[in-house]
């Protein structure tokens, strides 16, 4: 076995030192009754090339094995990834290191994550960003818990029903054993979170609004901030498309207390939904309430600049049952990837890519409108929007997939049963006019 | 030659923060020309572009290349970080995960268009169930702690379903910090349980605290002292007798693959760390993956979506009335699953068993080789790791931390230090099976040399490390006046 | 921050020779089980297996990871090695070359099944012809020197075709060593030609040696002093008038893309170094690629196979009666061509012109910034590189070599030293266009600081380098008692 | 342009220092008459993603873009490449370094090549191996030149006509301007170099025999050595399939003076024929006659072990017109790749892979025989052999390519006109029994 270096001679010598007569004898402290009888029932081991063939066969059973046109977003976005990113992030000094518990030999990870934190605060206009979370949904659930813990008098959290359905389900899961409750804020006919409905709500510790929301619409965050202030509750925003902040006003500029986001758009492959990158940012005031790792700048004993994991008294390995969260391993390498991506596209690139996403989405919307689709709402959006499709679309859609590997929109009915025949479309910088025209022609 | 210490000095590079290299107008990306019209957004909605650094492509490449050189990975040298199973991360796994059909797959493409991914996940669930001896597995949890939360939610849901919730959970003193923290998230109060003089739990102690207010116990087996909880069966019976459930922290599964199936000894729920036992890279802090395995009775509570097979087709299923719900926006860390799946197929049953045997052999070899040098609080046959401490070095005012830092100068990543908490000044060595005897011998020699230095030249330790780019960092200042962004 | 010198010390690792890590029975590969019968060869034909090292996969990975950390590449820092054009090697080019359709292509699959490769090669020939101003290009030569040989063979064949072979070739004193060596391979005797006081060739000097026994001249333009041979047209005329041909060494093409087309000024044959001008990585010593461009008259002599286009189909052609023959087993270094092709498509006309302009700007900026620090034998506007020497440091018994070694401690790869031979103690700086002003300023500061050290603290230089893993090596001993294998 | 870091401001500042008024002004020493008028006529620049699309389209016009079955060798072999090799060799410290002129910061390359030299001498049983050449053909031509230079009385080199045709052409090209001559040694009916014909030859400076030869047959090198000794000439052997030495007797054991070889089989992709890896090994006696780079072990000023390029007084940069060769850049990174590959497969792996190649070739030969092919020769071979095909095979072969992406043998007629309907087949460890059975079925 090529991963196991032990020769027979090594084993004998080492057993002698270990005082064991055989490899089995090493396990003598394990009662026999507890031991496995017979071997594991697993497939025969494969050589690297048998594995390659096998894996390529599996991969080819996913439609994604081919060049396909992805007009679906809904939390996972099809963006260009520059070639330098996978090269750099795969350098084993980054990829095969553990969490930087020994900062002297982890300055690469630490400076990288410090820069990541900084760029994320720039991106969102927030004071502090953590070193990452699993995904937006889990980060948002942690935000909800912070709000509930901070506001002991209330036991509810108001969550827009245009927060990603997956995220809402996660919040529910996290809240279930706590006795806290998630209340949904309905949406208006414009596909926006219903401010009036929210205003009427009582006993809430915080409110969470996604913008751009699940329908792609840009919410009026200023209005929500005002309500949060009025109610003296925490204002939480979330997002699934990080590139939106290349052009939109930043959540921090509206006074968000906590921001949860998905960073998959920042150079990370879709990978069937994970691993993505949970972003979590907050105001300075909430610093000690934030979950997860934080990297801080400091000096070494010789006065040189350096970085360490810091404020760990919030964390499970120090505080155990009193920790602000149970999170330990997070999505560090993807945070590093995002930092690399943001450094690559830079201030100019992010603006241009963001605008390009919007341009394409506007074009796609009008192309679909021309092909007989009806815009479901009329609110401003970034790169996603909802269309009511002609009756026969669902068949045509399947046909587009099998004939052209083109995924035209996500059926919204499973998520919003009232929205039958409604589809959520997404256009990114990767989709060409030609592809959009082809789609329009095929579905007209 | 082989006994020369690996650590030496070399030329590396200073590198400022990425924004210090920024100059207005640079851009490391070339964007395609737009083929559609510009469609400006309402200016009321737009803001300034974020102030990201502006660099050329070479600037970016050089920045991260230099940063990488300040890091220590498994590929750099032995990384015997206890409880972390820093084994070799096979490169072929990276190739598999990067296949366009996997890396490019959209999570909402639909079951029909995702059969390859679903089949892989389904089979991986089966393999993990076989390895752990459980009836079903969910791959959704994104890391070990997330798996713990999943498991505790399942236990919580189980008790709820029984009609009577419980309020406490038993946590041994050797438990990892995530255990009590995960229990807290489910509203359970942790009841701390002392391990016995042999470093393992005593059934009587469990019996003494287990009651009908207690939801169960969280056991790590082998525990974080590297010792097998020999009384596991009895303990499970005690807990079960009072209506409780047994949670297994499977982070240390690397010791017992093919030797013990936790699902057959009374454990009800178990999480695994694919980024430990199953060779997926830790990435300097994740992403990992923390699948959870359960017994038949607990299947209804597993998170959704569940995977089902019908003839030769796979599909996601969500109508599970008793499910604890969803824990990840999509299906968990699929990219990590691909790597673990590739690992299992590469190893096979015999390979996994050998991995555990050799991991245990390596640990015992180190334990025996060093127990005359470092104090060994629990001198018993260990599993995949062994825990020393600095009791003998205290006479020279040398701490575990000093020895750890000095190991850096010798070219080794230090062991885990000051954990588990039950051993004061713990020095917790987990070599893993992928380290060769020669590398382990070098490590042993290094520790012995350092122990000698502790007596003869303690400054070498208190001033360590001298070789890395920076020396000891002021963590107190970092926490007192946090500077978390540039 | 940016002016801090990049070089610093860090932790790297000793690593023995790969066979020192070998242990009988290890193997870092898992072979597929055979599905056919074993067919032993006649024992008379078989021998012992070669005594290759026996390692685990992690051993191999760690060995080469550690070795890599002892190296300095363009990605590590500025690499102003004169005459070598160490520009950034784009990563996307690597991705392109690794595509299965290219990397997996068998050279004898047949034209029909290789149309993608043939089209790429055909188009690359066209692009290089356009950039150099020649009528045709062969991509077959495997490196610059191989291109020179190809070019000289063409010149040789040309003269043979003329019915009278010639015996000599004019080689300027600034020429790279490969030039005379290549000429020798064709049986030509080198006639050494001194450059004039301005560092460039004087027409009169050429006229004085050019005769009808002389096959031609080999000119590098810009020459290795980084100066443009201003009299190139006149020189070509002189050579042509005597029936000779002009060979152009295009290794320095990076200075003049879009500025001068050598094919239009009288040069007859020119080689390019794709691994310099066209951004393909040098690989620590190749593989490179040295395409040769020729004027219409010389096309019949190009090596076979030639590429032809018919409608939209491409094919290899071999019936070229006057061809010099074949120079590579197949078609040259296709994998390198893919990278250069990707580079040209990425840069476009404007990008290549800008690259040359900025390469020249960087060199002139360095020349002006350092000419008060180091002696500049030819104080004239330079092209892509500039050549200083150690004349001013000699007073302090400091040589170019000392300064070069000290630059390592500052974190820079040194310039080319002691070449070209016409400048004693040459210190030949070629920054390339991909270095930013900040990095160049750091380099300038470093050279200035070193020049100061030369006066105040010369031991810093004579003892340099101190930061790399090893310091100056005993090259004399190495050559006196060569140890070429372990 | 993402590769060019200069901002407008940088350019202005730098121009000022350089004393130039504009970028054009930098080129003022170039006479106008010599300057390009108008820009270069090249395609519009492409973004990275346009390039990706374009390149994939080109790549897809090669049949190799798909998984294909390659039963052709003839100098380029289809072997497995372990995943660690491309990862390790792509580490930029190796890939983006120049020739190790500054040994202090090139120890990685230098130790790696030193180890390569050592492993190649082990592989071939020779005293010295160089740091690499362009390919086997050019290495062999250099060997021929060495022989001719060493033996001033003779002006001919005898080369087996079963040396790879491409290599023979290269020798011819290299010899043409020198006045030296290549004489061909014909082959026998057994597909082996004709020893008797060689014995009769006069005035030769050396003899070159390839083994396994172009037909795949294993030559009787001992017999050639004897003739070389009798004639007091240099004995040169060559090979195109480096893995053969995993099982065959090494050329050094037969007393070869010089060995030229192709190392592409050692972990290097076929890449449409290049870059491969020229191997060149010799006896100690010829040390100072060898062309190209050599790495040697030495000590640094502190007494530490280290490596340098050595014996450079043979080389063009020192000796200029008197150099032993003009070679400068060689195929260093591929030499490093080969060293990685050899370290990976090791002593056990090379034997096993070599044997597997032979096993498969034997099976393929018998499968083809069963399908109506006639073995053309009866000599022992490694993994290549010649078969006389049934009449209709050339059509079937084309059909196999288009339908199954299966390349069944190389038509020998272009190389040996007398061998119409003869095909050179190759089987490596990559071909499966199933594929061979399928071939046999299809062509029967
Ligand atoms: C015993 C034990 N349990 C749980 C965990 C938590 O795993 P993760 O970091 O993946 O959340 C760890 C990781 O350090 C561990 O060692
Ligand atoms: C001016 C000049 N000519 C020719 C060459 C030879 O090129 P190569 O090393 O590719 O053979 C070089 C390379 O150093 C060079 O600088």
C-alpha cells in the first residue's frame, strides 16, 4: 500500500520496542467482545488508474462533466475562476496544514486569513469579519443565536421568507432544541420583504433580511435598519451572491449589526453545493459574541510583525460548554481562496464583473420576456430574477438540458408553492449573448 | 545521514500585506469584452467599489507563493498533532475532486442530472456505515463539531419523540471542547465526569451520575489520552438502562478501523472526521466533513435531504416527518466527500485495517521510546496517540510550550499541547500511520535532544524557535488590543 | 514597508539523497492487478531490476517538496538574469498545455486525428512570422542553441546549393557561447569580431573581415550588452554583397516586439527562444523551444516535416528535396509551443508591444538609477537589459561575484555575471516587463546598500550568502574530483 | 493587461528617471528605417476564459481529447503517470527557475538532477549520465559525433537500420555539414540488426544499435560489443522505451561506451512528441567528451554538502567554438520529472511495470494472431512487435479509430517500404485484456 511506509522489518523492530508480539497484540486492551469479527466488507482496493477510470465514470454521470450553460444561481453561482487560484491554493504548505495553532510556522495561513478578514470587511463595510464559517446558512443561524442571546427578553427571531429556503431550514434546525422560535416575515407583491408585517411583530430579538433576496431583489435595507433601531433589536442581513457588493451599497453602510454571507462566488467551485464559504461579519460591539476563529496582528519577541489566532476565550477549546459556538474547523482554505480571488480581481475587476453580471441578467430578462415569459416582479435585482413561464416550459426546459446542456432557471414551486410556473433565473459573466439568444429562440 | 535533524535555515522572503502592494489601476484579471449592453443600476442602490488591492497577476502569485513558504504542512515534515490525525493527504484525491463533473456540478441541477454525485454519496454512506458498524449515515455535517451538533440534535429529537425531554448530558473530562459546546447548543447542561486512575471511564462513575434527567453521554473512543475505553459496553448498557443514548465522538476512528465497529458496542450516534481519518486535507482550518452514523432506531431523525436508491437510480428525499431538519444549505461538503471516497476505494478493507494497526504501532513505539525522557502519566498500551507532559522538565523551569517551540527548530511540527485538560502540560503525540520508522526515529531523537537541552542549556528552549520567520508571538497583546483587520 | 529588503531567514528542511530514504519493500505506486497471464522473458535476456530507491508516496512528496524549497523561481522574487528574460510564466499556459487533447496526443496518431495540434502549430508559425517579419517559421528546434544549429545548417545548405561551400563565420565578441559552438557543429571556423567603442558593431569592421570564404555573420540584436545594433542594415548589406547570409540570434527579441521586425532589416535566419520572450517556464534548465524564422529564399531548406494548410485542413509534408533534414524525433517541443501560443493570444499585438516597451523602460530605469553606484561601461540608452561591472568596487577588493552572492541575502536572484565577455566583471541586469516599479525600486535599493557595504563592511559581501541553505560552493573541487552520482 | 504591472503614474515617473519623454522615445537609438510601421497583425487579445474555450476547441480536434486506446509506441509511449508527479513538478520553485547558475539558491534543482543522474546510471548500468538532452535522437547524434571525434582515422558511423527512423534522420542532419557519413547496417529476416553485414564494414568510428530496436526486438548486444572491441570502435546503444530496463539486461552490462535513450516513458506525457527527455550516458573514460550539463557533489565554505554544475570547461559558455556541443538549455524539468517517477515506482515498481508491459504485449500478439494476423518475426521483444495484417485491415483500422478511438498499430510501409501491410504494435500496462479482446474481435 503506497501510503503505508512500513516494511516487514520495520514492523518487527517497532513491535519489539513497543513490547508487543504482533500487530494484533497492540490492541490487547480492547476486550474481545468489542472487536470486529471478520474483515470489513468494502470493495477491493483500486490502483490509482482504476480509481481514475472509476471516478471519471461517476463524474460523467453528472451533467456537469460537459461544458454546460448554467442559468441557475439560488445560492451557488457559476463564475470564472482564474487559473492562478487553484494553483496557489493547492500549494501543500497551505492545503496540508492544520489550523494555525503554532503561529511561528503558520504565518502564511495567518497573514492570508488576516488579509481575508480585512478584504471581507471592505467588501461588506463592516468592522470585523471572522475567519470563516461552513456556509451562509450556518453563519446566519449563528447570527440568529447571537441576537437571541443578546436580547434575553425576546425569544423570537424574525426572518424574511425571502431568505434562502435552505438557510431558513438551518435556522429552524438550530433553534428547535433551544426553545427559541423563528417567525417568518412574508413578502410583498413586489417580491420584497414586507416591512409593514415586520413592524407589527413583537417579542423579537432580531430580524434577518437577505439582500439581494432569494428572488434576486435588492431589499431596502435602510428601512429595516430603522425598524431594528426602533425595536432595539439586532439587524442581521445575509446574501448568497458576494459579487453583488462590487456594485451595490454595502450592508455595513446601512448599519447592519451582523452580516452572514455565502462566499462561494469568490473563486470557489460549485462542487455540488459544498464546500462553500460562510462569511460572518459584525460590528466591533459584537466582537466578543462572534463565533469561530479570528486572526489578529501582533508582534513577536523580537518586535517583528506577526499574526495569531486571537480572542480564543470565546471558543470551545477554552470555554467548552460556555463557548459562543461549537465551531472548530471552519472553511479556512476556501477563505484563503476567496482572498486570492479578491486580490486577483481587485477594485477594478470586482466592479466590472459585478456590472457584467447585472448587464447579462438584464439582457436575459428581456430576452425571456421577448420569448413569452412574464416578469413576475418589478423590483430591482442584481443577477437573479423570477419569471413566470409559458405553460409548456417545463417540458422545453428538460429538452434544453438533454439537448443543449442548458439549465434554464430553477422551478420555484417546491420552495414557494404559490409560484407554480415561476422560475428563478441567474445570469453571470460566463453566459454569452449567443447562449441567451439561443435559449430565447428555443423557448419562444 | 537520516538522523540529522531536519530543521535548518533557508532563504525566504518578507512580504507586506497585500494592500501595501496595491497601486491604482492594476488588475490581475482580464475580463471578456461584454457582448451585451451596459445596464446601469439605479444610483440610489449602488455604492463605491470595495477597496480591494490592485495588483498584477505576478504580484498575486508572488504574494501567495511567499506566504506559503512561511507555512508548515504535512508535505513539509512530520506533523504529530495529537487528536488531529495529520496523515498524508493523497494527491490523487485532489485530482478526483477537481474533475469537471464534480467540481462544476450545480447543487440544484436535479437528481436526474446528478446521478454520479448521488451514487458517490450513497456509496460513501454505505462504506462509512460498514466501517463504523451503524445502520445509516448522513454526510451533511460540514465538520466534526457540526457532526456533534447533528448527533446531539438527533438525541434531543429522540427524547422529544419519547415524550420527555431531558436536561443534562455527561461529558468526560477528557472530551474535546467541541463536545460540551455542542451539547450546550442543544440546551443540555454538561455534567463533567472524571476518568479513572487508568485514564479511562469507570462504569461505576457513569452509573453514579446517569439518571433519567440525563439525555446520555458523549464518549470519545479511543479517548483523547489515546486510550481505549475498555468499559464501553458496560457504560453503554448503564446509559441505555436509564433511557439515555450514547454519543460517540469518532474523531479518533483512525485507531480502530477494522478492529472495532462502534455501532456494534452500544454507541447510538457517532460522528467521523473525514479530514482526519479519511485523509482529506485540513487546509489550515478546513473545510472538513463530519458525517454522522446512527443505529436503526435513530434513522428517522437524520437530517434532510436523505439519499435513497431505487433500482439503480438515486434520489434525494425530504419527507421525513421526524427529521431534525437541515444543517447545510445544500448537502454538505461534497468536495471533501469525493476525496474520502477516493481514499476508501484506494485503501480497501485490508488497507484501512493496516492503517489503524500501523498508526497504533507508531504511537506505541514513540510512547515506549520516549517514556524515559518525558513523563508519561498513563503508562499503558495506547492506541493511535500517547500523551506525555512536562513534569520532569519543570525542575529546569521548562514547559511543554518551550519544548514544542524548540521542536520547530528541529524541523518538526509540535504535538498538540495542553490538551487533553486532564493531563497538566499535556504533550500529545499522534504520529499517524503514514510516517516511516526513520522519520519517527528522527522525531524521537529530537525530543531526547531537547530534553537534554532542557537540562544543560534551557535558554535554547525558552528562546525557541529561532529558525522560523518569526519567533514567539505576543498573544496577550493580540487579545488585549485586538487588531483584526488592516 | 515596501522598501524593506525581501530576503529573510526561515525554517526549511534538510533532506538526504533520495536513496538514503529507501527501505527494501517500499513502493510509492499501486499497480493494477494484471488481467493477463504472466509471460516471463527468456532469463538470458533479463537482468536485475535497477536499484531504484524504495519509498512510500509521502516520502516522495516530502522529498521533492523540501527540495523545491531550496530553489528560487520567478514566483519567489525578482530574477533579473540578463539574457534570460525571466518574465512571469502565466499559470493559464500550464492549464492549456495539460489539456488531455494536447498532453495525451500521440505524435503518430496521423494528421487527420491531430488537426487541433497541427492548427495550433500552423497558427503559431504564422504569428511568429508576423512578429519577426519573416516569411516562414519552423517550430522544430528544441531550444535556442538547437535553433542556432538549425539556422546554421540552413546557411550551410544554402551555400552548398549555391555550389560553393564557405569555411568561416563572423562571430561578434558579444555573442553568446552557443553561437560559435553552433557554427562549429556546421564546420565553420569562427572569426571573432570586436564591437566598437559604442558597444555595437561597426560596419567597417564587418567589411574588413567579410569575404567570399565567409558564410555569414551571427548577430544578436539587441546585443548582449543590451544595445541595439544600429548599423544592422548596413552590416547586412555588406555581408549580402559578399554572398554571405546574416544569422540573427533572437534571444533578445523581448526588447523589440512590435518595434523592429528583424526579417525586414536584412537578417536572413533568426531563432527565437519561446522560453524567454514568449513566457514559457525555463524549468531549471529547459525544456525550451527555439523556432527558426527564415526569408522566402531559405524556405526550401527548412527542416522536415513542414506544415501545410489545404483549405481548412493541415498536414505534415516531407518531400522537400532541399531540406536540411530532421532535427527532432517528432515535431519539436509541442508542449512548449502550446504555452507560447496561449501567451500570444493573451497578449495580442498591443500587449506584446507594451511588453517590449515596458521591458525597455524597466531596464533604462535601472540603468539610470544605478549608474552612479556601479560602473556602466557603455553609458547609452539601452534596450531590455543593461550591463554594469565591478570597476568601482575593485578598490575594496569586491567583485561582481561578491555582489551577486550578497544580493541573495537581500532576497533577489542575482543578474547574469561575467557575461558578456567584453565587459570585465559584467553584472548584466534584465528586469523584464513583468516586474513592478516597487520591486525594481527594492532591487535598486538593495544594490545601493550592497555597494555601500562594499565600502564599509566588505566582509558582508565576501562571506555572502548567509541566508540560503548553503553558502558558496567549492566549484574547483567539484571539477577536480568529479562526483557525478551517488 | 494583467501581466504588466505598470500604472500610468509608474510609467511617467520611470520615464523621467530614464530621461525619456515617452515610451517611443526609449527606442530612439533604433534608426527609423528599421522600425515597424503600423502594428503587428495578430488576433485580438483574449481573456483567460476566451482562451480556455478556444484551446479546448483546438484540443478537441485532436482525437486524444477523449479517452483513447493507444496501441502505438514507436518512440512515444502511453504509460500511467501518478498524480503526485505533475503536482510536484509544477511547484513553481522548480518550474520557474533558470538553469542553476547560482547554486546557493538552486540546490533543489541541483540535488534533484544529481539524483536523476544517479538513477539513470543505475537504470542503464553506466558510469555517468548527463543532466539531459532534447530527445533520444539528438542525444544519439551527439554520441555519433563523439565517436567520430574520438576516432579521427575513420569518417563513418555504422547505424543499424532498426534504429528509430527519426533518429537516423537526425544523425544524417547533424552529419551532413561535417563530412562524416552514416552507413546503415541492414537487418536480418528475424528483424534484428545484421551482425555479419556489420562485421564486413570498414572505416567506421563507431556503431550504433537500438535495443529494443524499432521493431521491438531485443538485440544481441554482447555480439555487437565484441565487434566493437575487435574493430576498436565505440559501441553506442540507444533505446526509446526506458521501462524496458526494468526487466532487461542493462546496456552497461554489455560494455556499451555510450548510451542514448528516450526518457519520455518515465512520467512524461506524450504531448504530441515533445518535450520528451533525451538521456545520454557514458563510461568514465568519456567523461570529458560528453555534451551538456553535469551536476556534481561538493562542499560549501562551511563544509556542508551541496551540488553545482560542473566540468563546464566542456561547454559552450566557457569553451565557445571549442565546446563539446552547443547545447545550453536542455530538458531539465523533464529530467526532474523522470527522477520523481523513478523514485515513485522504485525498484519493485519498475520491475512489475516492465513485466506487465511484456505480458500485455504477448497477449496482444497472440490475440492478433488468433484474429488472422501473422507475426512478421520471431525474435524476443519487450512491448512492441510487428504483425502482418490481413488485407482489409487498413480500412478496419480507420474504422476502429473513428468508432472506438482505438489506434491499432503503426503502418510500417512509410518507414520500411518493403513492409507493406505490416504494423508495429505496442502494448503498455494501460491497455486492458478487454480492449485487446475487443480489437481482436473487431478485426477478425
Ligand atoms: C476529539 C475531537 N472531537 C471533535 C473535534 C472537532 O472537529 P472539527 O474541528 O472538524 O469540528 C476534534 C478536532 O480537533 C477532535 O479532536
Ligand atoms: C543570447 C542567447 N543566445 C542563445 C541562447 C541559447 O538558448 P538555449 O539555452 O535555449 O539553447 C541564450 C540562452 O542563454 C542566449 O542568451
